[in-house]
């Protein structure tokens, strides 16, 4: 009986094997971490430990102050880009922005092994709508991105290679506030929570607010675990075939961690064509 069960499990694992490599949007050797998904607790989270276990996170700064999170990705041609939310960069000027990578401490600019890169250009998704937050994704071209040296502290995440499913439990990280009206975190926080079906998201958030074409939502019915202010732009990532994939981008919510009010994320899978085209041509 056990043998049969193991056989069936094995078959399932084999059938749902890695996606076709021609589909990959980012370079290989991405999404590697020795870390494990955190237990549920940003709101309801815990400090990332050991430090740097999610080496793709970066802090987006405006005039030197943290405003949002974001993630390092690498094109198949080997160029690094920073993915964040369009609402973080909309209306801003690239020369005010910088990105800190290899970082655990929000404010410590002398952190060993970290790097601060200037932003050369902001490429917001042309279909981003500030009124609805549809297509809330932005790609930043970094000045001197060829000076990035990967280390245990700095590595790109893999871009989503397939769609998410309802119930998939994924991790969100950031330096945002640890309660709805609380203060932002000095040290990187992590939490994990399940992605919900589009119909659940629509009924929890209102079908006139939730646009399944470019959004996904995640949370527990009872609330308690969520991203919050200052986490925007940061990654929601899921482990698939042993690597971590960027599946969502922190976008918006009704307050934070409220019961029946899941957090909303830009849907990386649905936004993939624009991402692929943007990083392959810049
Ligand atoms: N808009 C927020 C920001 O700019 C992110 C809010 C996320 N909220 C949530 N409940 N998940 O930082």
C-alpha cells in the first residue's frame, strides 16, 4: 500500500515537471535559497533568519529613504533589472531613485556585502492605471548593473514560469509596517500565506476593485498575516521544482491583515509578456 502510494505520488511529481525551457522569462541559476518558507507570521511575520536567505529582495529608495520593496531578476541575456510596483515609481524621476540590494537592515547604508545602485530609467507598464492599480508593475534599469556580483547575499529570483493555483502557499517579505498603523520594520520580515481563487478575491474585495487580469490575492480568511504599507513592490514568491519564483508584487489592500480582506498583488504570470519583452530589449 505504501509502495503504491509512493508510486502514485512519484507519478504526480513527474507529470508536473519543470516547464518548457523556451518559456523561461529569466536566466537560469535563479531563485536559489537554502531557506525554508517561514511559519505564518510582515503583519503576523517574523524577522528573516538567517539574514540574506532571500537574496533577491531590494529596497527602493527615493532621495535615500526606503519607499518600497522590489526584486532582482536577470534576463536570459544576463542583464539585471529591478522589478517593483508601478505605484511606487509613478510620477517619480529616475535620478531621485536608488536600489539597495544584499540587505537585511532597511536603513543601514554601510551594511557589509550590500550595494546601492542608481536607477537609470523607470519603465512602467504602459497599461498601469493609477485609479484602479491594474497592471501595477514597473521595471527599473539600473546604472552599472554589470557591476553586480552574485553572492550568498545577492541573487536574482526566477520569474514565474507558470500560473499559480488557489491554495498555493507563498512567502512575502519586506520592511513595511508590522501592523496597520504601526511603524516600518528596521529588519527584513517574512510571512507566508495562501493564494486565493479569483472568485474568492472578487467576493472579498469587490468585483469592481479586483481585476483578475492583472491581480491575484492572498491571505487567510481570519486575516492576521499580510503585507502592509512600505512592502509595496516587494515579492510574493513560491517554491516550484526546488527554486523560488516571483509570483506576485505587493500592490494594495484594505488596511492590512484584516479578516476577509486578503492582500492584493500584481499577477506576474499574467504580466509576463510585457516583462519578457522589456528585459529582452533594454
Ligand atoms: N500600497 C502599499 C504600499 O505602498 C502596500 C499595501 C499592501 N497591503 C496589504 N494589505 N497587503 O506599501
